[in-house]
C-alpha cells in the first residue's frame, strides 16, 4: 500500500472487529416477529435489502447468528457477490453471514462497510477463499484481512462524501439501464413510421403525391380484420400470404450436414433436432412469440447463401412485387 495520510493506521480486520466471534440464539425461545436474515435477502453488489422475513414466516431449524442494530453484516459465502448490510434493527441470520461489531470510539460502522466493499479487501478475500463451487472466507483468513483505520472525524467525512457520490452513481446507473428500452421504442417508432408512409411524407409532397393518412390506431381494428389506419395514395393493404411463399418443407438430415454454414433459429444461432437447409435469399421469421419485448435479436432477418434453419423459424420466399428489405422491416 502507498504511504498513508498522517494519523491513519494499517492493521488487520481481526484486530479491530470481532470477526469469527458469534453468538448463537436458542431457537426455542425466539419471538415470532424476530427478523431472520438469509443471504438471498441481500442484493449482490448494491447491498440493498430485498426481503424481510420473520421467525414465524421462516421457522428456521438450523443454527443462526445473533446480530444487533448497527452491526456490519458480511456475507462470507461466495464473497465475490459483495453481499453485506448495516443492520437497521436486531435479528438473527444464517451462519454464512458474519456480524461485525466495532467500537464506537474507534469506528464509524459505515466506514467499515465501505472498506469491505473496496478493491483491496475484495482482492484479498477472493485470493484466500476456499471451495470451488461455493467459495467462502474462513475465520483465520478473515481475521488476517487487511484493514486501514482513519481518525474517527475523518471517517465520518469520508462516509458523508461516499454516500453523496455513490447516490449519484446509482442515479446515473438507473438512467443508463433505461437506455436500451428507450432505443428499442425509438427503433419501433421509426419502423412504424416507415411502413405507414410517415417517414416519406416530405418525399411524397416534393414529388406531387397526395397526403392522405390517419395516424389513429385501435387494437380492435386488427381483430375486426379492417385496416388499422389509412394509407397514403397508391399504397395498399395486403395479406402476407399473397406476398411470400413459405418454404418450411425442406427437412434435412442434420447428421449429414457439410460445410461451415450459419445456423438460424427463433433466438439466433442455436441447436435443434429438426433442421432445414437453404441456398438463396430469404426472410427468416421467428415463430416463437414469448418474450418478444426482451428479445435481443431481431424477429426477422434476411439470410443469403447457404445456411441451416431449425423448425422455429419460417423461411419466406418473397415475390417480385415487393422489395425484400421493405418487407423485412415491416
């Protein structure tokens, strides 16, 4: 570690906390409304409390640890998940959570909380954790974990600044998480405008075409088999079956496939029992309707050359009176 500021001390976690020293409750004498905390109740990384369950609701039979309000609760199982919490009230927890108590004259508990979330501590823990599938931090290694203690007044200032900055980070993250949905709505809006004539409205006006359309839309119109909106002059509604031929009939022996050809299915390249081989330019249309809002790959795409298609995608041979790209966008 680089040189510490004046008054700061480098030590080990076991020297300043009670790591490894826990109190086991008598489960026969626990009140029904006592809070019982499990690891799955804490969100990874964010340390947000996802669920609060009482003893009456969970009725645990295995051994637990007692914790008190203000304790820093550290999840030692799969520590890379960064599950920790400052207890807002008294309760009991799984033994995979270590309640850490700190002397108030030495520590601000949120300073310890943020230290446990820091890179130096997490790097150490990930290096010494034992177990392949379910790694955990052992008591001996936990006590030896690196710890830095700043003067109490400075701890309080550090915590205040971290609370402020990390709240801004959470706000930015929430905005960034919303961008994919915004982009998807924008894409759908552009596609809808294109195939309804709105996108080329200025072009029609410049070329003398008449403006004639109505943007009102009602879902009932679709179920009644009428046009959902009026089209520009010289545009027409038609059925998809009049514009394409569906070629879902060329089943092939998947064991005799030759050549490194692309393989398409409802959710992109995947494996499936029933396969079809094609050579040409066709639209591939996914037939599965589940989770279309969450789908990351397009529901329709144009494939060229030789490729394999499973039976979860329809192969559309487009007739000459319509542009294949236009139909794919539609």
